[in-house]
């Protein structure tokens, strides 16, 4: 096997393509090929677990059921590779045991691809959505085998989980399937209800397209590039926003499934920006085709808009988690004068292993806020909680986390809790 490592190109998993990393900036057609969920192939009840090479004979963990997982993922791809412009692998991925490092995979035994580090390697709790450019020649027409592995690093057990995976194949413009479906002349572009591209408190976002294609459109998803909460956990705040959970989009601009495919974007708690914003859409078409629009650029807020600021944790434990009645604490520092504060939201993502018998596991300055499922679902829970301004203090604000379960407990995922505050 060629063990040369491929330097990866990473973007957000936002249903879109052409963002950063040298990918195409114009409109594109693509088709998706989801990974085959086969627990008999992966040797795991939870698809897809990946272990470090030393686990099989580890005296402590080698007999556990999770140690049988082989990290093998199969992806059937029904494409003529000669007709593809490019391809990428997209993952929804729990970063694993804090300290796990050097996550990687080999497609069809051809080359090693690195999965970028986003904080687990330094001991943090993470969940992220890497998008990794693949060499088209590393794919095959038919069933593709992706072998994943990792290193233990500073963890007690190198381990991570892939909850969803898809290979996205971008079609050349003269692809015969586009011609057969009469889509080779399909175009669409994002338009705002305000012709000046200035965002109001609530802004209508839609697409324009040739009327004859209306019956071909199944739905449209809209995404914005702006400074905001790092919802994809990749360490970037000024980025495209939106992530998937169980196949559904969260924290994006919005989705529409009926003509004229209009959504209303509430921008009132989007942080103030020092640079223009951008919007793009993904149009889902009949026949399994998807179309990425070109970017609508130079989108801005009006002059005199109320100030909206992000207040991140000034102190946060590594890792920020709680189990076995071990309370953990983080801190957010606010301005000394809060007299102009009119609204606040707390944004946080956790991995919910359960709070056990603790009735109020998450508190802000002693006031409880609900951020868990209450059912120990062992999955991501994303919360945007309206915060009572009276619960906030000038200067130091304390966040406490407590779970008494002896099992997994609660993980606060990077970037940690972020307070969004709107001021007069």
C-alpha cells in the first residue's frame, strides 16, 4: 500500500461545496453517495466506531465490545469516474476520547488521508464535520472501502465515532445525465427581499430561476457566511454556518420545500460584523441531482444597527465534562456596565451521556438552563437558550456543570458556551 499522506482540504459540512481550500467557487452540480450502514461489516452496534491499533490486546479495554470495531466503511458509488470534476468525503464525527490524535483513513488501499485536528488531540471534547477533498482516481465505480484508524495520543484509549458519512461527486458540466434530465441549462441564484443587499431584522431570502424548472425543484437550503458561533466545531467563527444532525439541517439560514422557496432569516442576534457577509443556496432537484448556486456577496447590516457581541469563555476546563459527581466550572466575562443590555442568548453544544439523578446539571450564575435531552441519548444536543438579563452580572459570570452518572456523563463540546448579547 502507498503510505504517502495526503494533505487535506477542509470545509464545513453545510450541504454546500466550493468554500475554501481551493474548491470551485462557481455553481456546481453534484450527487451524494451515503456510506452503507452495516454493523456486521464494521463489527459494531454503533456505526462507525474507530479504535487505535493497540486496543485489541489492551489488558484493560481489549475485552470490551467496542474494541471489536474494525473502522471499516463501505460506500457504493455509481459514477463514471471519467465524468467527475472532483469528489469529497463528508463526515459527522464525534471527536472521541479527549487526547485521541492522528485520525486518518485510506480509501481503497491507495493513500493515507489525514482528518484535521480540531481540539481532541489537546484534550478537549469535540464534534465536527470535516469535508476532505478526494483524488477521483482513489475511488472506484462500485463499492469503495474506507479504512479508518487513529492513535492513542494522551488518551487512555484512542477512539472516535462517525455518525454519518457521504461521498459527494461533482459532475462535469457536459455530463450526459444532466443532458438526459434536461438540466444542463438549469441555473439559480440567491436574491434578497431588499435589493440593496442590506439585512433587516427579518430578511426574505429566495432564489431566482427559469420558470420552466419549477417542477424539477424539490427543496432549497440556504446558508450564510458570517461571524458567529462556531457551530461546526472546526475552530472558525467567521465561516459558513449550519450543520447536520440525523440528516436535518440546524442553525442555517433556513429551508423551503414549496415555490417560491422563500425563507425569512431572523438576523437580530447575528453578531455585528467588520466585513461583508455572503449567502449561498443548495437546490435539491428531482433525480438525485443537487445544484450549488454562486455566492451572493457584499451582504451587510444597515448603519446604526444595535450592537450584538459574542462573549466566549475566558476560562474553560480541559476537558469540560462532568460525571461521577465531579462538578466542573467555566467563566464568561462581561462588560462592567450592562445597563444597555436588552437581550441575551446562550449557545452551547454538548454530547449527552446523561446527568444521572442531578435535576439541574447546567447553571449560569446559579440559575438552571436546560441543555441536555434528559434521556442520556449519547448524541449531540444543540441549544440556543434565551437568558434572563437579570441572571447576568458585570464582570465574572460562572457556568457550572454536574452529572452524577458513573457512565459517560456530559461533555461540553468546543467552542464551549458562548453568550450572544444585544445592546442598545
